[in-house]
């Protein structure tokens, strides 16, 4: 995996807020991540989110999968996910 530029904080915040909102509404984790990926204009984020979803579908936890994408999920977010 090549190094990528970090996603801006406002984009991270919006994406995580939307994922949290969908999860609280009863949407499955996979569907919430797919919606988050679909709502971004970045092809790289879409591709990375697709790989994240595949990892989760393969049995890896969300936090373990997200660690592989530090440009989207920095350490502080990983710690919050694990709580």
C-alpha cells in the first residue's frame, strides 16, 4: 500500500458522523460504509473503503481493518472506534 495524503478533518468528521448516524438508525456496518464510500468524490477513498469493507466481510473487525488506512482513520479515531 502506498502512502496517501491524510483526509482533511472536515471530510473525516462528516464521514464518521454519517456512519455513526446510519449505525444508530439501524443500518448495518457494511451498508453504512458503502454509503459513506458512495458519498465521497475521491476515487482513492472509494477504493480504500471498498477494501475496508472486503476486510470486514472476511471477518476482520472494523477497528483492525481501519488501522490499515491511517490516512482515513488516524490513531485517535481508531482509539474511539475501539471504545
